[in-house]
C-alpha cells in the first residue's frame, strides 16, 4: 500500500532553485534512503515534507490524503500545518533537544501539548515515552538532562521524541553527522531495529554501507533533481547515471 506520494515538488529560495520537480512514492513499511552531495536539496526536501518549509508547487499525499497541493494556492493556518506535521516525525542532525528538560520531558512535551488535557491521556503519554526510551536503551537515563548525556544518547532521545507522536513516516536528516565515529554505531543500530519492525522511514545519510544494508529503495539527488533511483543494488552497487557514478567514486576516495 502506498503511504506517501510526492509529485513534481519545487522549491526556490529567492532566485536559487533548490528543488526542481521531485517525484517519488513509497509503500508502508519501506525504508527510503536519499544520498547525494551537500547542496543537492536533500534537507530541503525533508523540511518541505515536514512543513518546516512551504513548497512553491507540487503535491504531497499521505495515505491518499492531500496534505499539500500547490495548484490550489490556499494558505494553511498554523493549526492546519501542525496537523499536517503529525504525519511525519523528523530527527535532526544536531539533536535539537530542549536543554532545560529531562530526556523524559523532551519526549513527552509535544504529545502533551497536542493531547495532554485529559489526565488519563497524560498518564498514557508518559508511559509510552518511558517505553520508547527503554527501546532506545535509555530507561535509566530518562531523568537526565541533555548535557548529562553523550551525543549518541541525545540522538536516541531525539528518535524517541520523533516516535512519540506515532507518525506515519519517520524522517532522519543525516542522524550521525554530528557524532564521533564510536557513537555512530549505537544510533545506526537503533535505526536498523526500527527498519526490522517495518517502520516507514526516509533517511538522508552519507553512510553508504548502512544505506545499502537497511534500504528498500535509494534515491540519488543532485542539483535539486532525482538523478537515479532504485534498489541499493541498482543505485549503490551498479549505478547507471554518470553523476551517481561520480558521486560514489568521490565518496569512496574520501573514505
């Protein structure tokens, strides 16, 4: 079953064209990885899907529900945008935890804002947050503040926070780029576990071996366009597009 359909998505910042007409779809339970050089539009695409940026044109549909249709040119209210964001969870590369809140409070904050008026619901939200932190291996750290946690632990809190609203699609924007190499593995292990549970995910990453192992589909982006897409074997092992070949060759040289 198709869970996400993106059609001809475009986004400019002034005279700079960042997304040139992005189209793809994915099924429920799939892992889609997006690779490409810095500046290719990967992060902007994720920000458009999460309604942190408004596309200039195109269509975004989740489960046949049209969340954005650029042809209608209707300005959504803040409340409508918040509802659209509930379909997606976004894990940032720099964690973006609130330093004044504990790990547990960081995870419960958004659900309580959305659903916490009911005392019974509040208890349910806190229980779910504790379960999520337990799944992240952080049950004994839930009362710690971000400055008391390692980078890997902070990112795992951020993943639990993104899962707390039970999104249809979980998005990662280079989730290990701010981590030391020894901490990268613990975060990738969490994402692998989520993939094994058939969590629908879009992952922007430079970790090619990880992308190869965990993905159902891979998209290579360059200059705001999808230059190549297919299975990991097709795109990473045997790319046909010249720009994909050049990117992967340069990546392997750098490694």
